[in-house]
């Protein structure tokens, strides 16, 4: 009996899929343009999320906003339940939300990082995304299709400027990603991460300086739409999994291991 080594490949259209995007306070036109329905999570920016819902509904997709504190695991479970009841099970999970905590800077001392803030960052940046992944995977596994993307940071490789509470919590996502990708790839579920740096027009990086710009080889800051393009690649490509793709204007020489 001969065995095919090529396998089978058929592009899976995104139209009609449901994407859960956490920290969704910016435009997500790339998904909407492909006919993807959207569950938009926010923490505190209610007015921004409401305006975004109205904007995206005009495109013709189903979309709703949901509030939750991702550091509160019961709130995360409630968030997932509410989304399933209103829109259905997510086919795509983009864990974009993050808690920055206090910006300690590169000249801080380790005693400047409190244990309370360290734990809170880990709960919000690693625990919340892990729990949402845990809640979303059973449906993805059942239908043999799923896309999971974590928003990481190049701070996982450089230490960053925020502090060890933030960089370590983002690094934890890489371990989760590696395990999930290996465990579920044969079920049609891919799991990847995008690692941005110095993205302008974001809450995380709202006070850019010329000194920051000088760190970027391309000579300018990135834009949220450019990160979204990487996410779109990771969602549309069924052969890419277990990858961390940097989006940093050339600050690091390659993608992260």
C-alpha cells in the first residue's frame, strides 16, 4: 500500500468565521473585509469599543463588544460564555490585550517591581490568554479548524523598557504557544505569535520620542495596521504554526526562537 507524503490542502475561506479579539480598541478592517464576524473584547474603553462596533457593522459583519478584566479568571469564563451565547463559538482567537503596569524603564532596579504588580501582569498577560485558549480549543478541535495568535513583544528577547513584570509575562505566551501548536496541529489548529515593537498610535506606546525612533533601522515607528497584516498572514496560512514573527522595523535580525 502506497502512502501519500503530500497530504491534502484546500484553502479554507474566512467568511462567516468568528474571531475573538481581546484588547480590541482599534480598527480590524482586514478581518471584516474578509467577512469575518467579530467578538471584540475591551477592558475600560467602552466608548471606543462601541464606536468600533458601529463602524464594523456598516461593513456587513456580525460584531459585538464584551467587557472583561482578563486578570479575573471568573470574568474570563463569563466573557467566553457571553460570546458563545450571542455570536457562537470562536473559530479564531487573537489574544491582543495586555497590561503594561508601571513603566520602570531601563535604569530601574529589581526592587522597583512589586510582587503585586508582577502577579497582576502575569494573570492578565499570560493567565487570561491561556484560559481563553483552553475554553476555545474544544470547539476548534471538534470542527478540526482553529487559529490562535498571541500578541507577544520583542521585550521577551531584549527585556524591553517596561520592566521584568511585563517582559516575563509576554515570554510566558511563547511557552504556551509551543505546547499548544505541537499538541493540536494535527487537529487543524495552528498557534502562533506576533512580537511587535514601538508601534505608534497605541495605548502601550503613547509617548514616542526621537530617541525611540533612533532604535528602529527603518527610521520610523510601526503602525497597528502593519501588525494586523502579520496577524492576517498567521490566520490565513494553515501551514504556519509554532512560529513567533517579529514586527519591529528591523530591530531584531530575525524572528524569535
